[in-house]
C-alpha cells in the first residue's frame, strides 16, 4: 500500500495547466526568492489540507489529492527502531503537532539537529532494506544514532520528534501564506544531502559532483550562476543578506565569489549586495530589482546537556550557539515566522508594486526530518561522478510556496505534463524562461534544461486585493475603530470582557492626553482621532506608552528608559513608505536626535540604547499587534503592539525578545528586551499614541 501510493504519485501524467502560460511574463515584473533551511515538506505542510481540500489544483484535470499526511497514512509510515543486536525497540508514527516541545520554552522540534550528510540521508530514505527500495522508514533509526542505545527509552519523545509536523496554530504565518496563495507538493531538493550542494543546484544547476559540505561549511563551485546569466540578459538583481554565514570563519553573505568564483566576472559585483533593511525600503517604495534573492539570518546551534543545570532541572534541555531566522533545527521556528512576516508585509505595503510581484519561498534540503514521499529518479546535470554518486535521484521533498496577488487562493501546483518533479533547478529554468532567454544559451546543466517551470501558478488577470490574512469575523473593523465603552482614567480597559483563544484578554488603556491640564480633563470620548484610531504609516511621529502609563524616553543621552509624558521622546518607524501592519519590519528612530540614531537592542550594560545605524540585526524589530494578530492587519493609533528584536543574545534562550521595562535594573525604568518565553512576556507591550 505504501509503495503503491508513492509509485502512483510519482508516475502520473498531468493534463494541460490552467490559465495563460504567458500571464507571468505579462504581469510579473519582480520575483523575490527566499531560500530557507532544513525542513521537509511533511514537517511544515504535511497536515495543511488534512481537514479540507485545496480550492484549485494546477494542472486542473484529474488531480491526485493533496499529498500530505492523514491518520491512516501515518500508520503506514511508522518508522521502526532496532538496537545493535537487531531487536525491535519501538516505532514512531508521523505526528500532528510537536509534543516534544510541549514542556519547553522553545518551539523547536526536533530539539537536536538531525543528520544531513549524504550517507545519513541514504539511510533515511532506504531504511534497513538496503539501497534498492526507498521506503522512507529510516528516519528514526538514523536520528537515534545521536543518542547512546541505553538512552533510547529515556529519550523516546525526543527521538520520535523527527517524525513530528507543525500545525497551523504553531506556524500561523507560514501556513496562512500557504493557504492564502499556492504551495507545491511535488518539489524535491536537488541532491540527497546537506546545504551547500543543494544551494549550488539552486543557482548553478549542479554541485559539480560534491555531495557534502566543505570543511567548516566552506565549499567552492566553479560553474556559472544564475547571476552570470542575468548579467548577460541585462536584467537587474540584488542579493539581500542579514548576518555572516559563519562569524570570523565565513564573514559576509553566502552567495559570493568566494564560494562561486564565476561571480567574480560580474562587473561591480559588490554593488549587487545590500542588507535586508534596504530590501524593506525598496519594497515599500516600489524600487525592487527584477530578481531579488534573500538570504536568511543563519542558525548555528545545537541541543546540549549541561550537567550542572541538569541537576537543577533534570527534565530541561538547552541550546548553545547562534539562533537565526532560517527555520534550521534545532532553532526556534518563531524567529523564522517573524522573518517571513517582515518580507510579506513590506511587499504588500505598496499596492502598485505588489500587483506585479511574485514571492517564492523554498528550502534548500529536508534537514534529516521525515517525509513520506520517496524521491524519484533524476537526470544527472553533468558527468561529475567522482564521489561515487551518479546524481540519478533527487533529494527529499521540501516545501515550496508561491505568493502573489496574481495567484488564486488555495492553489496546489504540480509540474505540467511530466513525471519530472520540481527541484531547485526549476527556479533557474523559470527565471530564464521568464526573461525569454534562448534555452540554447542557458548552459546551466542537463537537469536545468529539462526542469519543469512554475509560471502556470500565475492565473489571475486582475490582482487580488485581500493581502491582509485573517478572519474578519474575529477582527471586525467596527470593533477596532469605534469602541463601545470607555470608562475611567488611564487604567480603564476596552474590550476587557473579550478573549482570544482563551489566552489573551482584550484590555486596552484609554488614551488620555497628559501634556496639559486642559487636555487631561477631557475624557477619551472627546478625542475620536486617538480613541477610534487612524491607520499608522511609516515615518509618522508617535509616542510609545508602557502598560503603566509611562513613556519611552532616554537617559544619559543614549540609553532608553521610561519616564513621565513630558519627558517622552517622539519616535518614527522606518523604512519609509506605506502602512505599518502586523508583522512589519521596522527600525525605531529618535525623531529629534541630531545624529538620527535608532534603537539598538544591545549595549555594554544590557539596556537598549540609541546608536548610529549599523544595518545590523540588533537594530531591527518586528511590529506585532497584541489584539489583532492577523498577518498584514493594519496597526492603528491607540493599538497595543509588541516590538520584537531580531537578535537572540541570551545563551540559554533562543526565541524572539520583546522591548520591555526592566523591573530589576539599578536604573529605575530602564528598557531592555525580554524573551517571549518569560512569564510576563504578554505584558511587554506599548500603546501607540499620536504626538500632541
């Protein structure tokens, strides 16, 4: 049953695709590509349509059902574990949800980084049956090798975590984008191994025979890249990056001439690299190049057992390393959720440019995490077989999202009229086809030459106008804009009788003006602008008020603190252009500062401070609505917001951290960042007020 299902899926013949294949060329002027790290399709999207079917399949005739997981299918793919004597120990089923994170402050299943090299991936795919039939039954056995056999029973929950899958409530950004736009359930990594060879396939169409990462993560691929072709076409492009690939050892972005020497032939190469804050500025002002490639903030962390801490908290695991926003396990996935929300909200901020944009979200490889569809056979890109692998099969299936107002909601995309799946070379082929480059001039390998392309996903002649994602019945604008009752003074609540998911009570501070005795005598109902709320745009001058009625201020000329209203500092959110929405990327500028300094989440004494713009993650923030947390939902004056940092500096905490008042500081009222795992994290919000 299991093998038959996979065989039917991999060998079906599809009918003609829906829509006009030239529509992408006509309507799309900007393609933005984000390649994330180390997640299988089932791990992030396995249960996406387990309760209701997609609204559209492309191609549209006689489609197979969505190739995710179900309760009955999960039983067929229980992965067994045997000890060194060949005795059965236990088996692990595919699981909906991440129970291994149930008692953790982190949302980071699996909690230890699974094996990714070629030899391990082969074991995961073929299980214990040799290298003949891809059963997809070897994931648990390979993951368990990270533990000693005498620990297998004790650590069963952690070992079985390699079979877990996130739900829509655990990944609200990722799954809502998948449902609101399009996903492919037939996209495979290009080679059954780890990061570098797969990223090489995505930009070169080959890994030149390499099947593992180089020493300390460094590799060299001499083949031409997509950017070499882009220069020949004469089209615009930029690589946007955030953090060093590997600090000190591998500084700067990943995709450079250091790893891809052919890029050295590109004139003025350095002009094609910008930090991610420049992406947000360009996106909001409609100035993105034709092809934008975004690198994540890289994760380098491992699950560890610290003996002294284990004595105190025996049931607690710890992380050590650097947390990024790339989805790489065992990092916390909520940082990656913020990253995707940042990209999306900046793109939708400029409606005219958004109508001409396609965002593609890919993953380089599966990262050793379970998927149930066997990789099909593949065409070798060239004759680099020196490591013994013939490149005759793909790697494990990975998620692929396609996001644009030109895409119908609820779409599932498959290749057109071919049993050849999408893989990373499909990105190259689609880009070159989009720019109408003669295929005889591609010279990107045999795999790219036959790769199916994804232009059929663009089907809408008229762009959609529903970029804000959420249930309006749960977030009625009439409730937001015109509160029914306001009572009391600064501590009075709005909607204090309501709750969201049983977790978050709607309690809004009434917005009273404290700057003059005249205005302080007025009730909030006398100031409909500040009570009912106007949409908040980038560049507007506002004040930030904490839950106790104090305002963001500054001491010693640079360190942030809270103080009375008369000492509040006016701030502006940047970059310029468009509305601020739930999920927006911002920097926080002190509006009256002659040096134009911005809020920095790190300083020598631990407090947040105002510093020169260094274009670094410690100065980047994500705005999140407390009461209306729907992706793309507008922030309004009077709303309560969280401001979450992009730096995860606590050596034992790898989650986003919120701008908050430090109740333990020697400087009363100093402002720091607090982990969202802290007990009082829900109260670390700020109310946005108009400067009088």
